[in-house]
C-alpha cells in the first residue's frame, strides 16, 4: 500500500470522524438523551454513505437506507437500551454492506455482526498503529516530515502577519486580547477528552467497517478434509446411537406425559390443589424450571437428529421426536399460564414481562425444530428462523412503553382498586419513571376519593409525584431530550392540569 493510496482515505475518514465527534459533544456531553440519538444516527449513516460513494451505483442501494431508517425509528419513539441496540446493529450491517464486506444469509450476518461489535472499540487504535507502521516503512521524509513541512512555513508566516496586523489595527488587537489561553486550557476537562476519544473510536468503526481477521486465519489453520472415522464401534456409538436415542425418547415422552397430565388437571382443569399449596406457589415453582427443561429437550433433539444421520431417517424416532417436542410446547404454554397466575397475585415487573417474551421465543424455537425435521432443512435454516423471530420481537418491543404497561396493570389489579390481591408497591411504581405518571395519578385520585384515608401512600406520594413531574418538565425544556413518547406524556399532563388529590376528611373528635 502506497502513501498516495493510504493518506487520502485516512484523511477523509479522520476529517469525518472529527466532525462527528464535535457533533456528539454538542448533542450528548452533559445533555439528556432524546431525539438527538436519532439525529446523530442519521448523520452517521450519511457519513458512511459518503465514505463509500461507489456503492451508490447499485440500482437497489435505496433499499438499504430504507431498512436503516426503519431500524432508527424506535429512537424517535423513545431512547432506551433496546432501541439503541437495534440502531447500532442496523448501522453496523449498513456500513458492512456498503463496504462490500457483508456475506449474505441471516445466520452469517448475525455472526459477522457479533464479530464487528466485538472488534469495534479497538478498530481506531489498530488502524492508527497500522498507519504509523506504514508511515515508518515509507520513510519519515515522505509522510511525517513532509506533512509538517508544508504547514510549518504557512503557520509561521501566518502568525507573524497576524501579529503585525494586531499592531497596526486596533480592532484586531482587541480581538487578540479577548483570547485567554489559560481560560481555554481550563475548559478542557479530562472527562471530556475521554468522551471525545470514545466517540471517535465508536464512529471510526462505522466509517471504516472491517471484520477481525483472526476468524479467517483459524479457518485456514483447520484441515480442509475431514478426518475419516474408524469403522469400529465406539462408546459414543453405543451411548448416542440409534437404539439409545430410541429408548431415551420413549422414557422422555412418558415422563413428560405425567407432567402434562398434572398441568391439564390443576392448571387447565381447575382441580383443587393439595392442602397448604396455593395456585401462586404452584405456578411459581414450575414456571422457570420448565423453560430450562424445554431448552435441554431442544438441545437433545438437535444433537440426536442431525441432518443426514441414521436417526434422522428413522420413521419411529421422528414420530417420537414430534410427540416429545409437541409436549415441550405444551409445557412452555403451561409455564406462561403459571407465570400469569403468579403475576395475578404478586403484580407485574420488568423481569416477569421478559419471562413472558422469553417463553414465547422458546415455544417458537421448538416449533421451528419440528419444521426443520419435517421439511429436512439445515441447521443454518433453523438458526436463521430463530434469529429472524428474535430480531422482529426486539424491534417490536422497542415501541412498547413497558413502564406504562406495568404501572397500569399493577394499579388496575391492586388491593386498593379491586379489593383483592396485594397492596400496590408505590415505590416500585415511582421507580418506573415518567411513564407511570398516568397510572399513579389514577391511583392517588382513587385513594383520595374513598374511605382509605389512612393509606400510607397519601402522606408522601402526592408531593413526591409533583416533584417528579417538576424535574421531568425541567428536563424536557432541553430540546435534546425530546421523544415522541415524552411528547404524548406532555400532552396528557397539559390536559390534566395541576395534580389535585382530594384530601381525606379527618374524623371528627367527640365532645368531652
């Protein structure tokens, strides 16, 4: 690689990186995160396109910006770890595709994306060291000294001319007197320098997208031809052979049939539980262990029925696998019902919502296993189907206001609102953030209008609720914090007016 081919490319990327760092400093440093994350993502995607102008010659190139824009849209709704993760993944795929370094296939794209994100924090440091090595190899006079020499004369004489103009022109002299070098140095903060370096390392990975080379080196080191297996019977053939797998499937189906029958009796049929055992305890005991059971079953099926293996072609084994996986799907559905019963008693939380989503993904994965066996698809097809389902689920979840969902459910099913269940955990509701304001308002209004005059939440929570709203409104005055979700919340608060909680009537004192 010559200095002529190396320097313009690096200079263009370094220039774009510096501009992006300056923009990141203006949008993010010491500022709340809101619509600015979406704006920065759009500018960064434009810079990526500018780094690869040749990619615009492709007639279908407009599909990539449309897909990227759709992936960035959740940032407009709300900035959350999930929406930021979706945006980063989409930007990485977009940058790799424009650079011509993306291998097609959902499973391959997922693997390349993981490698890209692992190597991204170190890409700038590695490229900088490589540039220095190339510079030394080409000679100091050709790059480093030449680059300094072309500016040395210009800057030296420019400073002399500026000093002369300052002596001759009182306006320029006044301008120069306003420059306080010590004040400028004091404004440079160590935290800000670290932020600049991190921002530069982050944007550089997208401006010069590359995948780490150790994977290709590992593949080259591996033998090209598979090692021939011995024709003699081994312990693995006995333990994991056709006969062993057949017997294992018979035993597994019998065990799972017992569990399925118990769930059908107590969960679906509503039969009375043994003395001392509540439905909540029954649900809590089984929700998560059954998911682990389903995952172990999926791993066993994948290992036992590898494509092209002797077991995969046996009709009886395939039918037993279908039956067993179907029972696993029923168990996952039972786990979701168990969790629903538990939530109905002990309220909803972020972790329990995540458990519902996870159980649904496990059920879908088991269904894909049946489809793979029935349609004789490859393992790559199975992985791609699961990745597509996971990606669609995460993208949809980035639009859901889980804080409002949890708050509304817990308020509507609380002891204070329904007369049954558990008392509302107001402190957890407050920790959910501004999204819980509407539900908390309904709850406080209900407490104030009923006979629950001695409820402990009525003493402190109205004032805390007002303080939280004042703090949130002060943050929203900064345009950087805007999001579509916050805009909708602001409309609700404006229509509601000042928070008014009816004060409970004090009981009258008897005459003495």
